[in-house]
C-alpha cells in the first residue's frame, strides 16, 4: 500500500467482508432469539447490513475494486465467538440466550462502527465527500442499531435473564 487511497479501498473491502460475515451471523441469531422485539431488531439489523454492503460495493466498483477482494479475519473471530457463545452453549433460560445474543451482536456492531468511522475519515481526507456522506449514514445507522440493542437489554431482557 502506497497511498491513503490504497488504504481506503483495502479497508472498504475489509469492512464489506466483515459485514457479509456479520449479516449471516445476525440472520442465525434472529432465528435463535425468543423475544419478539429482539427478533425484529435483528431482522432490521441484517437488512441494514445488506444496505451498507450495497453502498460499499458501489463505492468499491467506482474505484475499480472488487468488493470481495479481502477477507476480514477480525470479524471471522467475532463470528466464532457468536457460534461458541450463542449456538454451542447450553441455556436453561431463553432470556439468558437473548441477553447473550445482544452481547454478541453489539460486539460485531462495534467492530463495524470502527470500520465505518475509519473509512469515513479517509474519504474526507481524500475529498470524497459524497462517499464520506454515504459512509456516515451507515455509521449512524449502525450506532442506532447498537442503541436499540442496549434499550432492549435494559428494557427487560436483562431483567428477565436475572430472574
């Protein structure tokens, strides 16, 4: 990598891969969740991830890059954590599983927040303001999804898990 633009494209490809992996994990968690509001939030989450992926694919193609040009090992590790802690674990209570789903979703969301934030900063520095604006929109949506999960946890799922 020789330029900030090279880094920008590389990191867009990395976050695209991260989103692809987290989308699939989110869809699995949606099926495993028992709380209806959590299911709805996870459904909205995977739809939002898909929208972000479409936006990044468009940006990457505009730079002559393949969206699938990278594989994100960081998200691979987070998805392994999802599998270990949500699907391979035995739960005696559905609310406890739902609390774990929120935990794992938020870890993936925070990784995406870091990726979107860095790419947005690179886009600004490269005077790619339209791209920065698109990245900012999806960064905000990811923050909103994270806040929704916190509200669900604080609004009753954690209380039910503690009972």
